[in-house]
């Protein structure tokens, strides 16, 4: 049969119409999939990183000194974020994220006491501007573990104490935070003075795997007392310095500065489960790790050994958190170890157990013990118990998983977000969630072996190529929809872990 032109046009336009209909429905299904669990308007979806782990080229801080002494694997160029932040911000944007957390490296902007480096201040200004320009809320951390080298040699008189053992560190820190908040007042509103102070305290002054490498496991309270008090004071002073310096409401939400810490909170359970001693150790360790620091910043009183008595107090510490930043990674067994004072116990965190020869189990941890990271029920408990205790708005400032292939991460994210949603439904005020991390990066004492990234980086290739890792689109879809679709729930929502 011969088609005439009229027929031909008719068939062609019918076909075109069908194709367009098809494409439109596929597009709308993907883009506008109705969220089965939706989040409040303006909820922050983002990613976190830290200077030492991504920037490269840091030579003037406590970790660089450790690297020189051969205590940790070399950092080298890291991910070269210092030069490639625009590229990484674009990657975050391509996942529809609206928040980006990074840290300012103190040793760059203030390489010598009181001498600020204009060029470096401009560098971070450009970085914050780039985050803002791409429609994301900057979340600024002032200290992610690394102290400038000069802070380590601040005069401490006869005590000769350095770093957090020296009370002068608190004043120096507050002055630096205040100066930065003034510089970036018109660009940033959300500030974290320090990342995981209790991790820094425990790893640096109890088990010696972070600088300054002090071992104080047998009498943790004495080992940590001075650095702990100085960290609390440093935060409190910085809190007031930041509020004084930043009175500009950069994101026009009616608040010029919100200040907190990023605090590691673990879900803990006694092992063996029916032992009174391990229950007691769990209560004590949980007090030390999860609550002690934040209790002091809310009440102005510090109870270091969970005996409900005040060991130190300072009115200036009180009410210095505008919200609570929570980093959640672990669901851990706690075993009773009577000789370890005052907690009388030890969590079975793998990093700490790695201190002992392979195959040995000095504390009687569960044989299969390895940090359980996919623990949505533990996450729920952490969110609800923090809220019950403090009634402070919660910002999840870190949550993430090591997963090279990208097969586990989507389920991990979905299940944790289901828990987060459930906590919100139960009344917990949560205003954002940041995944750790946008890209693979340097993992402290472990080097480049821990692929946490939504984006994979090939560290064997000098060009450090970035590729979106499998499964990362799942987080992107959630951020885009501001909710979790029923498809994602059906695929990943199953709550298999404790
Ligand atoms: C820290 C990060 C670290 C992450 C993964 C958090 O405790 O803030 O710096 O990379 O955990 O281990």
C-alpha cells in the first residue's frame, strides 16, 4: 500500500504523541514519585567532610606532626578538595542536596598566633560563596580534630602542658572562631565549634590513637579531666564569640547564627546481656561517651563518673547549644572491665580493639564483634533519647557507611531515614541530615582504605577521578522528593538489623 503524505503525517504525529506521553509519564514518575514518607519543607539534606581528610597540603597542624613521626599513613594531596571544591559542590548539587558541611582549617587561616592569613580567609570565603550560590546551606565546622602546631607550644608556665591540656588553648580557639564568624557573617548561619570532642578526648587521651597519643585507660577520669574541662570552656567561649560576631541573617530565616557541636552518640547494649556488671558498665560508658559533655553544656555542671555528683562546674558552660549536632555510626556491645576506672567497662569498637593482637579478645567482647553500622533501631533510640534528655532541636551532622561496591549504602540510608522519620513522628524536632561523606577520603589512622563516599575517588590515579558510586542516586531521589517513595520503601525499608 502506498501511503499518501496526509496519512504519513497523521501516523507520525500519533507516534510522536505516544512517545511524548510515555516520556512524560516516565519523567513524572521518576521526578514526582509521591513520597510515602515526606519531610517538612526546608528540611536540610546534605553531606559532610573535614579539611584534614580532603584538602591536602596541610603541614602545620597536630596531625601533620603525627604523620611526620610515622604515626599515621601519609595524607598527600587527599582528594585535592582545596583546589577542586567547585567540582565537588557541583556533584553535591547534582544529587539535589541543599546543605554542605565542611571545616575551616585553623592552621591555614591562623598559621601563627594572632596572625591571620588573608589569602586563606579569602579561600574559605570563596568556598562558602560557592556553596551558597549553588543553593546549599553552608554548615561550618571550626575544628575537626586538628590543632595548629603553634597551639601545641603555647606557653603553659610550669606545667608545660600542651594542646587541650593547656587552658590557653580555649582562649585561642574562641578568638579564632569569633574572627571567622565575623568574616563570614553575611554568608553562613550554622556553625559547629568542634567535631566529636569526646572522640578526640578518648582517642587522644585514653587509648592514644589520636594526637597527643596519651594512654590513660586505667584511670580515664584523671587522664581526661583537664582536656575535657578546657574543651568545654573552649566551646562555651567560642559560642559567645560567634554570636557576638555574627548578627547577620544570611539565609533570611530569622536567625543570624545557630551554634552547636557535632557530637558522636553511640547506641550501646550490655554484653553478656543478662549480667549486672555489664549493665552497669553500659550505663557508665554511655554517660561518659553520650551525655557527660552535652549535660555540662546544657546545665553548667560536669559529672565525670556517672555518680550523679558534680565534679566541676562553670556557669559559662550553661545553655551554649542552640541545637544538638549528632554523628551516628555505631551500635556496640559494652563489656565489664572492672579495672578501668571510672566506667568499669569498654565498648567493643573495632578501632579500639585493633590495639590488641589479632585474634585476642581481651575484654570478652562478643566473638563476632565488629562495629555494627547498619543499625536503624539504634539510630531511633539515639534520636529519641537525646530529645527526651535535652529537648534541643537535632541536626544529624554525620551518618555513613564504608561500602566500596555501593550495594549496601542505599538500604543503609533508607532504613536510617525511616528511623529518623519515625523519631520525628514521635515528636523529635529534627531539621536536617548530612551523609558522611560526599567523596571517599582520608580516614585518620587508616589512610585511604575506607570508602565512605557517595562519590568514588580512585586514589591510585594521580588525577583523582570522581565517579558517582552505585546507589548514590537513591539519596539524590530522597533529597529531590523531600521524602522516601513507596518504591524505595518496598526495596530497602525492611528493618532487618537491631
Ligand atoms: C568523624 C569523621 C570520620 C567518620 C568515619 C566521624 O567520627 O567525624 O572524621 O571520618 O567518623 O569514621
